[in-house]
């Protein structure tokens, strides 16, 4: 579906034309696989186990936007469904959604970056270096948020990406968000 037909940036709109490969009774709607997989990959998942694990970790959030009466699909179901999808059809839908996102965001990019602060390690008192990740809107030169983390880890990056996706999905206005136990993030 070309962007000109629909200016909506909702994933559901752009993947509605994707044929569902399931031949039997549908337990999980196809859109559940698509939305969970795209969000998980954006947050760093690189295989079906990581995608299913991400879905389980974020199921409360996904319940707000998806029909999860049957729960989160297993990694085997993700593998089976994605292996049956037509790569050409999936690519067409994905590109349509990405183009709509570019139109909706006027080309803005949100960069996710991690840094270890130099000089923050204190060996004398056994304090480790400070690790931070941040989300940056390049067009506006503003930070959407920062998260101080205990160590370099994908899970913290996933937490920050999830919050950015959450804000974008529900078009929330900026607010102050206290993330568990470590930091204050401004959204």
C-alpha cells in the first residue's frame, strides 16, 4: 500500500494486505507476530527466541495494542509463521510502513546510543564505570531520554527502546518518567 493511499503510520494499516499463511484455525492473529517481531528487532532481538522473550517481557504493553487472548506466541510459532510468509509481500508492507513513518515524522530520526563515562570508574572504592544509554531526536537536537545502567547490556537498551516505542505508539506528550531503581528520564 503506497503512502499516498494512507498517511497512517499504524503497522496494522500497512500489513493488512499481507496474506496470512495459516491454513487451520488461527490461534494468534498475524498482526501479533508482525508487531511483536518489529518491536523486538528494533530493540535488538536477533533471533526468534529473543523475539518471543521480548514479547513475554513486554506483554503488559502489547496487551494495550494487540489481541493477546491466546498469549504471546512461542519462538517456534514465530519461526513457523515467518518461514511461511512471502518475503516479497512482507518487504512491500514493511517499506510502505517505513515510508509512512518518514512522512509522519517529517524525516526525523531517533538515535539510540550507549556510552561509558570516562573517568567514572573508581578502583580505590571498587566503583565501576557509569554506563548510560540515550534516545536522541537528531532533527530537533533533543534527548527523549537517558537511562543509567549497571553494566553494558542489551536488556537496558530494550527498556529504553520500549519506552520510546510506547511514547510513539500512543502519541503521548512529553512527561517525566521515573524508570525502576536507577534513573530519571524525561519523555
